[in-house]
């Protein structure tokens, strides 16, 4: 396993040819995002499953963002779309959960030399390193009772679930390529409150294109961090919003806040957003809601094109009846629906453009019963996730 360390952020837009600090240059031929892994989408040769992966072509770069829940399904969908994983510029893994990482088992076999950016976590699944002096010593013990016989190495490296991978571990927000920023935040709600998550903010002429994996830190906090990093408006939010366990009133509040307070121009929700949230976001954003089911490509030069029309031609949130049936079946097996810690969101600080990082009180108290989440989902724990993460199978 090869490990490096870095800090970082990401954002996108309707594009024009420019030079300078943005990620889009005159030599760029493509400007789009293609959904490679999700549980809903129009019927195609691609296989649906719970999880997320997207392929980004922008500014002359070819970027893979997350790898889905199952290595074989990920490989199949990549092949259907004709994507050559050996020609990637870099890979971003948003966080450690198995429905975003399991395709790494295929990726590292096909392209072991590609740089994979992942969150740095102590004893994390992507590997880690600590100084040899991280533990206390007792010089009075005999050598056989001391770690390393009393001669600790300068640094201790810890293994990865993907030892063939060339990981660069991200410890803070940072620009990794011209116009490509990694935003690192700690998750604050869901079933895994300690998870670190990377979002990608791409600097474009029209503003920030923000790609999110699961939004465990909450979407508002990610938007706030991206705007603080780049000091530009949010042109597009694309990705998983983790609203699956949220009550309708919270989704309605968030949708209005994104649209009116944060001035998000376009939104393309996927994955862990949830059916009710798809419908509420579509109603709130109207023509600026982009359908992004499995296999969909969003042209970043013209976001009001086919992807937007597809959503409005279908049912609520752009999902067809086939979409709804499949999405419900797969969501029922996902940890994203579990909310054993969902009340944490009510206690966590809310952020607004006016308040910056200040908190405001929220007296709402969510519960598993109120959300109507089956107890078996609420009890779904990290052991299953870790097992899936390492095996790359369901």
C-alpha cells in the first residue's frame, strides 16, 4: 500500500471558454457528470444497486468520484458506459462506507497507479500513520514486555483494505488541481457520527459545482464551507444529500434555505436523498431541478437541457414507477435509512448565510418512531458496513 497525505474542496457550472483560475480551459472537450452507480434510473443495460459513483469530465480532467457498493456491479456499469479506468487523472472517495468504496476492489486491479484521495482517519480503512511516540513508555519494564523491545520506529503505518491502492489521505480542505478543491468535514448525523467526508468543489466561471457523496456533515455545512473556500455562488449541487431519514418539514426547510438563503442555482440529488425529498426538492427548485438517475449525464454547459426535462416528464422527483419500486427495495436494505442517531441533527448547530458558523436553537426532537424507520434498519451497525467495505460484496 502506498500512502501520501494531503488537505482539500469542489464546484461546477454552465460553462464558457476562459483561462485563469477556473478548472475550464480552451482545450477541454467534455464538461459533464455521468452517474455510474445508483438505485434508480431509466431502464438500461446498467445494473441498479444501493450506492453511488459518478464520472466527472471537466477542464480536461477525468475524475472518478466514489465507486459504489459492489465491485462486480461497478465494473459492469463502467463497461456499459465505455469508460476506461486506466485513463483517470485521479479518484476521490468521499468517505469510508461500503456503498461508496466497494468498487475500489475492481479499480485497484485495473489501475493500481491512479492517485486515490480519501479522508484521513486514525486507524481508518484507507490506511493511516501515527508517530512512533504516540503511546506512553515505561522504561522499567524488561524488553520482552515493551512494544518493539523498547525501540519504537519513528512512524507506525496501519494497513488498508486495499493494499494495492495508491492513497493520498486528506486531512484538510485543499486545492488538488487548478480549480478542483476538496472540502473535508466531519459527519454530524446519520448512523456514523465520526465519519470524515470529502466533497468536491469545482471552480467554474458561473460559480461552484459542488459534488457530494452522502452529505453526512449536512448539506448546509458543506455549502457553507465551499462558499467560504472559493468565495463564489453555488452554481450546482450534485450528489447524495442524506435526506432519506428526514421528515418532510425538515426537507422543506432545507430546500427553501438552499434556494433562497444560499442561492443554489441548480440541484441534482441522487442516492441517499430519498423519494419524499426528491419530490420536495423538485417542487422547490422547479425547472432548476435536474433528474440524475443511473446512466444520466448532465451537460455542465447546458444544465437546463435533457437531464432537467427527463425529471419533469416522469413522476414526482423525476422517478418513474420502475424507479420507485427498485429504489424502495434497495433503500430498505441500506444503512442510510437507519437513524439510530438521527436525533443528533436536531441538536447540531444550523448554519445560515447571515449567521456564518453561529448556531441557532432547534427544539425539534426527531425519533425513530416519528420517522417511521423499521427497528431492524435503526439497528444496522458498522460491523456489516466494515464487512462489505473489505469484501466488496453485498
